């Protein structure tokens, strides 16, 4: 009896949980559409509270959307539709090059002012495998019409914190024996690499030597570089190049066959070679002087 009375008392109890209503500070707007409308107009607006709002729309012209027919305008007379990108023949390389030149100008021909290929100055290397044992790739021999003459190779050292660094310095003169000559100097850990680097440096410093039809200088000249001083004099045909040291090598590589030269001052090979180039750069042809003065060449000897 006690158990029955307890169950009856519990059944009479009802647990009620208080409901909590959370409202946001911003008003929420909900939309409901009856159909896909063409013209939407607000039909009814109700608000359950100050924080929410409901707006209804209805379709005013359902027949227009159901019976709509797409009728584009007819193309004009003589209209030709544009072809697709994957139709037609492929463009040739000549057409592509012509279009590129129209946009960006003429392409680089690879010819320098001297008529030689300037890409050889980069000393392009063969991009083959290193070979067994990680050997260094061989460099191509430069073929641009210039001959090379090694003037001097010296062993130089640099004193650093850990000791001395041994390198080789090479002086190379390049020329085509047609009036163009250059002097280069570079260092490397190996003799061959030093000669190659100095040859590239010489090609970057080409100087044009003025000469007459007898392959000699048009007039006297003197040049100095550092403590070295060089004197150059023209000579009659058949004389040959009478000079010594680096001056003789520079004149021979330039193509001069009749000239007199003398070293005054220091005996340093690099300074004497560069002094020779300085003396050559001071020379001018007779036609250039006559053009500057505005007189014919015949009046220069009056």
C-alpha cells in the first residue's frame, strides 16, 4: 500500500522547464517566395515582435514567364562569324616572328659593331654531363676571328686569416690584325682558367687602331699608364715593327707592320700594354681632322 501511494503521488507531479527566449540585438529579416516571379511586389508585412520582420512577395505576371520565347535579332548583311580559336591552319614561324617584331621591334641579330658575334664573349660552356668522377665541363674554343697572345703569367698570393691563397694572373692580348686590339688581365686558381678569363676581358675592351694604307700610324703619339710611358712613331714601308716587350705584341696583334715604339719608364708588362692602347687612342685619321676643320684633305699639307 505504501508503494502504491508513493507512485500515485509521483504521477501527480509534473516537471515544467522554463522556456528562455533569446533575442538578438540586430533585426532579422526572412523572405519567402511563392513562385519564381518576374515582377516582385511586397504583399504583406507582419512583425511578430520588434526584433523580427517577415515580408512576402507574389508573382504578378505568371503567364509572361510561361510563354516567353527567345527571339534574337537577325545578323546584319555581310556578317561573318568569328572562327573558333582551334580552327584554321597553324601560324608559321615567320608569321610569328613578324607579329613579334611589329609589337616589340626588330629582333637582335647577334652582330656587334665590329661584325662579330658578341655571344662568344660569354665563353659558353658545353652543358653535358660532368663525366665520371665529377670532372668539370670543357669550354668551347672561341671562334670570332680574334687571335690570342699570352704576354705574361705570374703566380700571385693573397694573405688571409687562415694563410695564403695562391692564384695565377694572366695578361692576354687579342686582335684580328685588321686594326682591332684589346688587352685583358684576370686571375684564377689554374693557369688555363686565368688565360681564358683574361681573353674574355680583352674582348670586352677592344680598341680600334688608326692606320694608313702603308699599315703604319698616321702621326706620332705618346701614352702613359701608371709609371709606364710609351712612344710610338710611324715608319716607312719595309721597316717592320721595331719595338720590344708588350708594345711589340700589341702592335702585331693590331695589324701594324711598319712602326717604331719605345718603352720609357717602368718595365711592367701590363702597364706598358695599356699605355700603348692609350697612345693609339690619341691618334686620328687625316679625314677626321679635315672634317672637323671643314676643309678638304689636300689643304692639310699646305
